């Protein structure tokens, strides 16, 4: 069964450093998403991406965040200057269309900011 | 602000029993409703989605939707210890971006 893959599985970074989280969506999928989940909290939407541009973003997705599809397979989330409160699990998801049959999430990246 | 509310639990049921998980939502315009299962430290895994009022069955799982009451539930029949997890309710409207609840922790004890 097709999978969404994410790397790294765990990243530890110092406050103020830049991090890039990587995702390989399911091939032939056109819509890509980033979510995060702070420990013990809800899964929260960050951003959706289609046709090489952001289609929707939440209030969380401020100027510190950016997304990119640098090639035909990868989808990245960059956090420019990490804060302690950015510590969370970050999940990538993709869908073939902007449909509504539910997401297949990647296995996640646990980001720890120290 | 769209809200999705779930009792955090834990809900504890014996093996073989029916587990009933409930979710309410605030946005009357919501159109699509999802249940995800999340094991500790893992990503959410889609169990079911439902769009229309009534019941939808898939194996041991039944989703129930009542739009008038803004209520969606998940029944798990013949609960197994492997069903022990957190169950997330998610609701979306026209934008297709779901809002997630905090989840209900289910413990199935042998």
C-alpha cells in the first residue's frame, strides 16, 4: 500500500536554529498538508499546498514557517528560527485530489527544541 | 471558531464488549466526519468517514451521524486489547480541511 514517508523520525535542535522537515508524499497525489501535534494536544492544521503554492494556512503558520516542493517527490516544511513551543510531532499528509475521503498521514517527525 | 469536542476518557471496556465513542461539533455547515485511531507516539490512522445521517458499518466499526444534534459516534464491537488507542474525531466543511478533537483514550482490558 502506498505510503507517505517522513524524515527524520526525530530531530533535536537548539532554539533559534533552522530546521527542515522532509516528506515524500504518495506518488500521483497533488495536494499536500502539514499538521502538528504538541504532546497531549490536538492535531492542528498548519498548511495545505497545491500546484506549487499554498492553498490554505492556519494562524499557526506564521512567517517563521515555509513550505516548498523542491523537486518532483519531496515536500518540505522549514522553520526558520525555532522556539521551544515548536516542539511537537509534525505530520505530513497527501491526497490525490482536494477530496474529502480522509488523510493518509506519514509516520511523523518528532521535533524537540532545547 | 470551529470546535470538535470529545471526552478525553479513558474509556475502559472489557474484551469482547462494545465500545462507544462520542463527538460533538459546533459548525452546522460541517459536511464530512472522520474517525482516526492513534496509538501512542504514532500517526493518526483513518478508520472511517461518514457524510450522511445514519449509520455506516465497516467490519467491527460503525459510525453514526446525527447532523441535527451535531453529534457523531463510533461503535467498536467485540473490542480487542489491540483496539486500545486514542480515537480522534475530525470534522470538515467546504474547505476540506478537518478540525480534530483532542481524542478519547480507549482501554480494552482482557
